[in-house]
């Protein structure tokens, strides 16, 4: 990995860990100051410091894989739509 590469790693049942030089902005384009090169971003939606992870995922027993999820777990209407695409 080059020193200017950004790597985002989703941790199983945990946050997205972002490593490398990056800029974080809110939906209005305002830069969110972070002051470091590695940041854990919340995936469970329950952190009190969103968009950053505060470890709440452990308390609420958040579950998510570290890899892509399989779309076959979606409802039958979703499966039919995926089959047509």
C-alpha cells in the first residue's frame, strides 16, 4: 500500500476503519475535521459521536459481515427485481 492510498476496511459486527489521507465532509460539503490518518466510522447508526464509532455496536449486538452481503437474503419482491436486472 502506497502512503497516499486510502483503504476502507469493514470490520465484522463493527465499524468501517478508514486508513490513509482522506477528507470527510457532511452532506452539505462542510469538511469534518478529524486530525488523524485512521478513523473508525459508525456502521450501526447508534453511535453518540456519529459519523464516528464509539463502540456502541458492541452494546447493541450489531451484526454485519466484513464482506459484501448476499442479496439473496432480501424479500421475495426484491429477489424478483434482482432477477430481472
